[in-house]
């Protein structure tokens, strides 16, 4: 009789130990594991084309007030953008619309085409769609380096904008000054193509 109880005791002890091991295993399996590390997400850029910005009132990505703030900032910083087209004393979205309208169509000068693309590039920069410090390879569009960039394959947007602005005379209406030289149609086309490519960036 005692042998039967002894066997039963060993079986009971075995069950208790088995349950204890199961509990330890479960506790270990359900522990929270913390993984530490650094993730580099990079910086995303999605340019806005001339068509994107000219349709600002349709897709309503930005408000008129936001755009007008950027236009004023561009006008303060640029020799060529954005003129007060309707001469009402304010730089506003009607001036933006006028620049894009003037740069669209069949019988449009290369200068006006360029200005429309350049305005889009400047709005991309102001809105944060493109980052001033990130680099772009523009050597394909400017093989002879008309913009005089230090490295056309690694030019930041800020450097490209500065180079474009440098191509405009400070006093364009000074006809008596022989140093006032405007870009040729071919040079306007180079700058237009660069801006068009920048406006289509998606990274």
C-alpha cells in the first residue's frame, strides 16, 4: 500500500515540476524585448511642376494666404520674380496666375517659358517640397556649365538658384550700360530645362 502512495507522490511531484517549468517557459517567452538602434529615413522631395502650381486653386493643397506669403518672400529675394503684374501694389496669386499664363501657349518667348518653370521651382523651395541643401545632378541639362556651378553633378538647390539669379543684370533697364547682357534663348532654355527637371523630382 505504501509503495502505491510513493509512486503517486513521485507522479504528483513530477506534475508540479512540469507545471513549474511550463510557467518559467511562458514567462520567458512573453518577456518584452527592446531593440535599440538608429534608423535613417532620409529626406523626401516631391517637386511641384508648373502645371501643379498653376492649378493651385483647383487642388487646394495650399491656401492663397500661404502662397502669397511665399510669393512675397520670392519677390524680396529675386531680381526677376514675382513682379506686380496687375500693378495693384500687392504681390498676390493673381500675379502668380499671370506669370504662368504668360509662359504657356505656342507663341511664347523662351524667357517667359523659363520664368514660369523657375517660379514653380522657387515655390517648391519655399513650400518645402524641395530642400535647398540637397544636391542635384544638372550636368545633363547644362553640359557646358553655363550656370558656372562648382560641380554641376553635385549642386544644391540653393547653389542653382543663386547661379540663375546671377544671370540677370542688376539694372536691366539701364540701356546705356554695355555691361547689361541678357541671356540668349538657348541660355534661357538651359535654365528652363533645369527647373523643369527639378520640379519633377520625386525621391
